[in-house]
C-alpha cells in the first residue's frame, strides 16, 4: 500500500492503469475486497485508488471520513498495488493532473442513477459522475467533489447476485464497461445493524477491519 498526499511524486504511475474505487466503505467489507482483488488479479488495472466519500452531501449519513481512512490503512498496510490518500477531492484532482482512471462502481449506481428512468436524475449524474470537471469551491471537499474530480471513460462494474447487465451491451451511455465482477451479497448497513445487535461480523469483514471497529467502538449506537 502506498499512502499518497498532495506533495507525492507520482511519476512512477505514468504508465500504470489506475482503478478509482469511490464509495462509503462504512465499513469496508468482504464484498468490496472481492471486487478489489478480482480487478487486480484479472489485470484490468495495475493499481487501485480506494477513496472513501468525504461526506457533506445529501446522499447518506456516514461515519467520520478520517476514521474510515484509518480502517482502510489498517487493512491494506501490507498489500501491494493499493493507493490510499487523505487528500480532499480538489487536492486529488491536482495531484493526478487530469489523467484518466478506470472507474470501479456498483451496479446499483449504474441502474438507479446513471441509467435511471428519471431523465433529469440521469442527466445530472451523467454530466457530473467521473467527468473530471473543475470543482466549484463549495464542492472542493465533499462527496459531490469526489464524484466529479477524476475522469473515467471506462468502468469496472460490480454486480449483485443473479444480476444481469447484458442488456447494456457493454456501455453506460457513452462510456464502456470493460469488466463485470459478480460480488457478494454483503452490505455495510447490514454490518452496522449486526454490531448494534451485538451479533458477529467476522464472516463479513476482514480481521483488520473487525479489530479496528472493536478498538474504536464503532457502530455501537
């Protein structure tokens, strides 16, 4: 794992294909890890930048982003080909210098937002989602800024059980789906609910994540 900041020299990434995995990761679970490992093993990307959504948006309430970043760092400290950062979306955009990435996204985002039957919602997401646009000041540090910051013309899509995306013909509007990865039926909300109910989660998260959750007393309330 490499922890990059706004002063990092990323010249070594010049000829690398970077996957950009944006999500809440509240917490990271084995379904997320399966997607990450599969993308690397299949050789679709050389490095994966895992970026927890900063918050400050209307989409959902999340745990403190620093805590989620620390959990990711604990999990991936000994694993190669993983990039982590505490940069804001604006800093991240400057750091990567406008280079393209391959977006790693869930099929729920594809079907419910990018290909929504609500044309206004579809157009809003299509214009902003991973288009690499200049960030308005109000979004330099929030989740909307993270959604906009980097440009992806291709996607890896993680599907849920028994989900079929063949009708899309390998495209999300004007952008190509280059890989589909079937994932586990695990959700972060399920994990949080189990913790509040004092039920085990060791079959849903890695040991490092379970230890971090326990040590910090996360999700108890």
